[in-house]
């Protein structure tokens, strides 16, 4: 026990002195007109960029200016309209059933704002979603209660997974 007494006295002295040293430091900062600043944490940058598979699909704009095409959801075809304003690939319950997506009534726990107003929605995943040669896996889709948007919307849950997409001169280019 006597071996620990010097250690305890030293620790006690440091504990008593440290607050006053800290107070002096802060008082000096205030007197000099400085403010203690903490640097924001550095952003994490991924070391490897996603590679393009080289698969490209070009879509021509329709007469209304929208880009429509045929997509395959786990091998089942569905016409879609590209919508960069849609967070998810969005479809109504009827279209979801046609494509083999069967959310239960208990899955409709989300709310989605649509052109028709606020509706209940369920999130699901599609194992493979392809447009021509461009094919991605495990894509989140939002099934909207009822008829949904009428046309299945190809939203950002698909588009953001591409290497790039670009619209110019009436063409939309999708690159995997």
C-alpha cells in the first residue's frame, strides 16, 4: 500500500492543478480576442472509384421531352419513365404484383408525396433491374398504395448507382 501513496499524491496534485491551467488558457484566449475553434472532421474519401462496366444505353426523348423505355425487373418487362426527381424507382401496387413484388399490408409504413398527394408506401428490393445492357442488382423500389404514379418511374435509387448518366441533345445516356 505504501508503494501506491506517491502515485496517489501525484495524481491528486495533477487533478488539482489541471483545471487552473485550463482556466488560464481559456482566459488568455478571451483576452487576446481569439475563439477556441475545433477543425471540422476530415471528409472520408473512398480510395477506389466505381468502375464502369462499359455498358451503355442511349434513350431518345419522346415528343413530350420525357425519356421512356422498357425495363426488366427480375426478368419481367415494364415500361418506365426516367424521373430524376423521384428518390426511388416508384410503382403502384398493381404494377408491383405484375413484376412479382408483393409487399404485405403491414409494409406500407412510409409516406410519399406524389403529384396526386400524399400516399402510403412500402419499400422493397428488386434483385436485378436492367435497361438494355445496363443491369444493376439489389435496387430499392417504392411501392405506392393503390394505382401509384400510373407510369413506373425510374428514380434515383437506380440512377445514382450508375457510373454516370447524362442528358444532351434529346438523348439520355446511361453508363454502368
